[in-house]
C-alpha cells in the first residue's frame, strides 16, 4: 500500500467475477480492517484498509 501516507485510509471496492478477493488481499499484503459483501450480487466486496 505504498500509495497511502502513514495513517491513510483506503476504501476498496472489488468484484470477484474473474479474480477472487483472497488473491487481491494476498497481493496487498495486509488484512482489511473490515469488509462487506453486497447483498444483491454477492460478488462485490467493499473493504477498508489503514496504513
């Protein structure tokens, strides 16, 4: 997460149609503070990260 300043917050939205969220979290290198799967399609995930 080199794009964030120290104590910066990143709100991240991802759709798992082609690439699973687990692979994205592995690439980012840290677990989100919290996340939410949308109710309608259950393939879209919102997550919050803090550096």
